[in-house]
C-alpha cells in the first residue's frame, strides 16, 4: 500500500534537494546518466537515500552530515 502524502512530500523534497545541494544533484545525475533511470526513478532513489540517513542517525545517535550522505567525490563530479 502506498502513502500518497508521503510520496508527494518525497517528490518535492527530492526535487528541491537536487536543485539546492551539489551532492544530491550529483547523485540524481548519476542515477540518470550511469544507470539510465527515468526522472521519477532517480528522484525516488534520491528520496530513499535522504530518508535512510536520518533514520541511521536516529538509530546510532549521530548528527546529520550531508558529506556522509553525499560524499565529496560526488559533489565535485557535478
């Protein structure tokens, strides 16, 4: 079963992150170019990546760090 509200919020979050964050943009472009993913699939993958990191931080009591989610190598590739 799909939660439409979460899906819509994830779409908006991934879109805004891919335009504002160099690491997120590089991850999105990598999914599009390297894996041949469609726009929606690349955004969905980006959203799942962005959801996994805060979940990991909560489990291990770490602070969120964008460099952990999107390493510098990906950001410089953009």
